[in-house]
C-alpha cells in the first residue's frame, strides 16, 4: 500500500466543486484510494459525500492511501489536485 500526506491548497478547502473533482479523479484511477483528515478514519476517496463529510479546510493535512499496480502514480495525480487552489481558477 502506498501512502502520501498532502496539505490542502484550495483557499476554501474541499467544498463541493474541488471535492467533486477529487472524488471523480479517485474513481477514474481504477484502484482503491482512501483519504483521511489528520489521524481520523479513512473514507473512500471516490465518494464525494465521504470527502465533503471530512470537513477539510485549506492548510489541513490529509493522508491518501492507494493499493494495486500504479498506486504511486495515482497518488501523484491526486496530490496535484489537492495542492491546486481550485478557488483561484
């Protein structure tokens, strides 16, 4: 299992639009991915409701975990999504 800790870049955190982009990318990755806020319980990263329920704000650290072939590549692309300030676009 590959893991990665990422600090959230979106100025308003993972509200509906950035959460949707992230959850869709996690779903399209084709490998199981989880996201957890701090030391909290991980949720399915492909679930927009699960991601929004974590209440992730700008600057919060989250831990991503992925399994399977290409897990590091999946985490690389998801990390870039989380580092981007989608509210500035």
